[in-house]
C-alpha cells in the first residue's frame, strides 16, 4: 500500500549547502583517512592524487610508468582509478583511461588545491609514429581534471596539440574498465554512456560537450568514441600547431537512475525529483529492494533501496511502471504518471511492503555454541531455489548463506525447501526440510556434529583469490567467509601480484581464532599458465604499489628466484602453480623436443600443484578438456607427470588447491592436510606450515582424511627400512556425506595389485561410519621405493554439498610419498617413466 505522498515545489528544498570547500592533495599517511575512498575496487596508494568535494571522492593515479592498479588494470598513471560518492564511499571503478591508453602521462601538477574548484593537470608528450603510414602518431596532450563543490561530476578536459610539421589524424576515444557490471548501455550511438553494477549499487555515466557518443562493451571494458558536431566519424585532423579540445563529464551514482537523472539535469531537461520510501508494516525501512522502472517493455533503469529504505531518482515528466521486488515478499507494482507535474516538483511516496517470509537460523556445535557454517537452500517441487546475490557476493551468494557463527536471518520466498547445513568434511551434514509460509518466520535449527578429528594435522588451501587480484571482482570478505565456513584452518592471502592480508576481515568478523593466515602472493607473469608461483609469508607494505610485492619477469626462472629471495631471503614457501610439467621440466622452448626445461628455477620450487587427484588411478599420460569455445584439447595429465618426475629423482612435494576466484562454492573443494602442532588455528605458526610443507608432510584431499604411517614415518619422510620390511598403517575417515570404496598403494608410481583393497574384495576392512577404512599390515620391499597411498570412492561422487563443480569429482585423498631406503645407500629413484615418454609441452587439438 501507499501510505503517504507529498509534493514540494523546488529541488532547492532538499539541497544541502555545505560550508566546506573542495580539496585536492597528494595522498599521504597524514591525509589518508580523510581522502582515500572506500569500496571493493579502491586501488589508491600513497603518492596518488585525491580529490574531495561535498559530493564526490576521486583518485587519479600518479603518472609513473610502473603504476598499475592491479594485475590486469595496468599503466594507470594520470587515469581515474577511484570514483564514488562522498556521502557513501563505494568505489567499483577499475579505471577510466582518457585517450584509450594511447597517451603516456609523464607529469602531474596541482594547479588549484582548494576552494570551490580544484584542478589537476597531467601532461603527455607527443609520440612519433612507430610505423608507416603514420597512423599511430599521437599529439601532445594536456589533461585537466576539475572538481567543483556542488557538482555531481568530474570534468575531464583534454587539449590535443599537433607539434609535428605535418598534419596529424587521431581518434577521440576513451576506455573505461568496469568489470562484471551487469548493466551497460546498449552498444552504438547514445546521448549518455553508462554502466551499472546493480548488486553492488554503483553506476557511472559520461557526457561530452559538443560531441555525440558511440560505445561498445564487453565483460570488462567499454570503449567510448566521441563524434564532433557536423561529423560522422570519431577522428580529427590537426594541422601543424593546431589544438583541439574535448570536454566530458564523468558522473558517479548509486544507480543508473541516479546517473540518468544527473545527466538529464545537466542537459537542462525538465525533471521531477521522485523518492520512494520502502518500509514494512512496523514502519522499519527495507534495504536491498530491487526497484525497476519500465516504459512499455523497455527498462528505463534500476536501483536498490539503501539502508534507510530509500530510492531516489530525477525523472522526466513521463509515464513509468514501477516494480519493487525483494526475496520473501510479494512483488509490488505501481503505475507512475508524472506528466501532470511541473518541472522541479518533488514527489516522495512511501510504500508499505508486506511482512517477509524469513528463515531464522540457529546452527550450533554439539555443546550448543556458535559454529561457522555454509547453508545451501534448494527449492523442492515447484519452488525455485533462492538467488540472493551473484557468485562474487559476500555472504548471501546465489542460494548459499555463509555464517561466521551459525546465527542469521534471511528472507526467502514461500515454498518448500531443503536446507543443507555443512562445515567442511570433518563434520557431518544436516539436511533440514523447510515449509515456508507467506509472511511467516520459520526456524532452522541444526546441530553440526564432528564426524572425525585429525590430531596433528590442519586443513589448508594455499591458493585462492578475490577482487584485489584484478582478474575477478569477488568480495574479499566473502572469500574469507567461504574459507572459514568450509573449515579451512589455514589460508594465506594469495592475490595476483599484490601482497595482501585476510587479518582485517577475520578481526571484523570476530573469528580470528578460527583460521590461521598470513600475507602472501601469487606472482603471475607470462607465459601462461606456466609462470605462476605462490609464496608466503611475505612482508606487506600497505598503501604502496602492490603492497611491496616483487615484479614479474618474462623468464619463469628469474621470476621464481626473485620471489624465493624476496624479503632479503626470508624463509617462505614457494609453490609452483598449475604447471604444464612437460613444458616446465622437459621442453623449455615448447617445440616438442625434450630439453632441460626451465632448470634454473627447479631449486626454488618447494611444492607443486598436482590436482586433480581423483583421476590418479587412470594412469593416463594425457587428458582431454574442452576449451572455452568447446574445442577439445589434449593436455598433459599433471598428477601422472608428477609421478614420472618423482621417479626421475625430482622430489618436489605435491599440493592441491582450489585457486578459487568466486565465492559460490569456490573454496573448500580441495584441501591439503598439513602436519602441524598447533592446538587451535589461531596458534598456527605460518613458518611451521612452511617447514612441514617443504618436507612433504602433506596429504591431498577433496574431502576424505587419509592417515598413513610406515613404521613411524609419515608422508614426506625418508625411512631406512633394513631388509625392506616394515608395517604400513592406513586409516581413512569421512563424514556422512562422503564415502570411499578403494584404497590403493602405489609403489614408485605404479599401482601394486597385491596392495589394492576394495569394498568388494576386502569388505571386512571397510566401515559404514566415519572410519571408512582401517588396516595395518606388514610390507616387504625389495628395492628403494617411494610409497604413496590413494583412497577413492570410485562408485560415488562428492555430491551437492560442495556445489556443481567440485561435487562431480570422486571423493579422493592421496598421500605424498614416503621414501624408503632399502639397501642403506640413501634413497635412489628408479628412473621409471611409467610406460610413457617423459612429457613435452601439451595443448594439442583433438580431431
């Protein structure tokens, strides 16, 4: 229902006139808290140029050739990298590049630092043509950024000058990085360019003086072309000494409705200021309501209500259909007829939304205390599963809710559901049916019981990402919640090419005792996918370029050495990520002929990623995958190649990691059990993790816990076994949602038929409770042998608890080798290539 409506006669009644002046300064530690904007995509560092007015906060990157916003947003010197509203800082911009990245800005000068207007001037020298004809020559550029109090835009003025002695043709183009924005202006001509991230509530618009606009966009980048008046092309010809001026206005807003309204007002269009206040029957504001305005079948714009339940928009005097939609409530629809109003009228309307349907969750541990958990809500029958937010969201992600303590309330549409409550593979899953009635609360109560413990071991993921990495836009606190709720007990922060930390998020959530962490990095260079290495712990230098990270190198050998020796040779773990082992170790030039590989880097690899482990027993040297186009490509089988490496005497322990980039079931699907003496995650010493990992005290898993001992040796150890006789003990534990049906011992990488145990052949060794397998037996080895144990569920899958991707894998765990010296001369590798040639670079199309 509409509770009330009132009219005012002028926008001026709602305009606040502040006494403060605009400010422009170089960012320092002293002014950081005042001038550095907040937001998921904020990338400013010390030395950048920060603007602030009564309405906007902006950062222009210092004009240095090394200034990168992140791994993929590069060479941002002189460009806008942060842009948001001052009242609610929420930067979502990657970068605005004036001049389509063709100009190299070498100097910046503050020409007006305070007052009603502030001005920054950046200059780029002319660039002579590198090729003939001289189509790539660029003019000299004077770039002026102006911010004025009371104005909703940053004015961007480029003055181009031809300093050459012949005519010069150049394009009037900018490009803007707004990664993963779900709404963008239709490609082609437009009077206003705009992009909008509806979920994260940030939009950007662009107007140009005396120029028409044309644009095109992909998932990341939008290209904006400016067509001068009385022209139909976006190129300009300058005679020697001639100049040309291009002025545009960059407008941030909380929604595309806000941006369109500001742009229309700047163009002098007649507008009505509308406000919709969305409340529940108890007059409490309803935040996060999806509001859509349509004209016929065309969407004019969308917005989400703020924390106070408001959506505001300046609209033309036209007719609209208004829709207000939010989970748990019936959609509200109203027709708006603004044609009878006058310019500058103010119309505020309050809409009462019905009482929502709510799930009120209280998930506890066995003692009744709080516990982190992941809850997946699945619709049953005709009921659709909820979709609270995109895969890069923080807490309510698609149909998942990540709770740091098990207590939460979430709106949900009426219907029949099953809630799957989990906390990683050491806990049993609880499945709770829910019958949700309209406008009612339903309790979700569950007790998470520990299925088994792994004393002396902690579960770890050494490789995951969020938006600071630059190749995704996933909320970083959401990454921490994802790790935490999957019972990952140790996770270094490993963003691409930037040292970063999860500690502030853990403290903000109040769960720093539940997950160990440290600062780290994934150093990502080219060639791909070879030149990727993780390292931790590293010293973080906040507010500096890449937080003090090392730079990449085109030579993987130099890059990994630089990383290993960083922080003055401080102790750390260096991990080789997802390698093509054939290319890396045996085929440096990639010509298919074996050579020494990137041999100068081998000594710096402490561990190597070898997933997927659930296919280890296929014993095939290659695997076939489909690329993004659907074309089938044959690749080297990493874990098979690793077994070949071990037989060549290359003793680099194996690890598995998720390399998660999104929060929808991203972390948790793979984990390493690492030997560790800490009794709680907060007591974990990262250097103890480093030392045990280097020794290979690691069991790799996608769920099952595998405990292996040969006499007293654990995976990674060397063992002198006189006469080759010893006692091998194997235990496998799983929660109620996983099972294994085979345990296989590999001797020097080959499955031994006498050491193969299945539920069918050895039913007495397998159980139906948490302890799925237990067996201790005498082992007799005739020669030096490295011994690996594999546990797998060949007849089952991990299942829906781990989501649609990880869930399709077979449950599996695999130990690192125990190296057995039989003759007393020290362990010697046997050189066996396991029936296949040593690999070379892969990636062959399959016909």
